[in-house]
C-alpha cells in the first residue's frame, strides 16, 4: 500500500480527467480514482467540482466529478450542492451522469424526487440511495405500489 499524498488542488480537474479516461490498462485511471478518494476536499475543491458538473463537455468527467462529491458525501453537509445536483439532474441527458448525480445525493430526502424518473437505471439508483425514514419511506412505498417491474419491487422490498 502506498502512502496517501494530498492532491495539489490546482490539479483537481486534471485528476478528474485522468479518472475519466478510457485507457486499455487502466493504471492511470485507477491511480487517479484512488487519489481523488483519499484527497481531503475543502470548499474550494467543492466549488471546482460543481463547476465541472456545470461546464465539462464530456459526460465521463461530469460523472466523475459527481462521484467524487458522492464519495465524500458533500451533499449531506452542503445544501447548495444538493440543490445544484437536483437542478442539473433535470437537464442532464446522459444516464451515467444522472446515476452519478443520484449517487451524490444518496441518503438524502431529495433523492426521492428521482424515484419516478423516466430512465430505469436512474430510478434504480434512487431507490437504492433513498434513506429509509420520513418522506422517503412514503415515496418508496408509493413507487412500490405503482411499480409493475418485479425486479424493482424486490429491490424496494429487500
């Protein structure tokens, strides 16, 4: 195991790009992913990640930025990030990016707004990420009784 080296924050977006690469061996990508997981994230980094969500053209880079926010559970402590993720989820077309947005919102009541999404993979991620309390429990039960997909019902019930 290698010692954890803090990420120089001026390189944060470079790490996002490297973690988003589709390379044959995967070494550069996996090293970048590990670095992003181990990096302490501050408010400036959160701003850079949110800017990447809004401005990056490549879906893989937007998805990676959302996954970093989700891995570090930023939406749990920063309601403005939660609002941005919800706003962007209404406009996003790429299903992989949408799933990453839902991952970044997991365990938040707001994820319930995506349980009825038109894309099944987004609905599934939202069901898996919904907290089992309060309004989210009602949303899960409502979806369960309206749902015709047996596999999804099993996931909700399980």
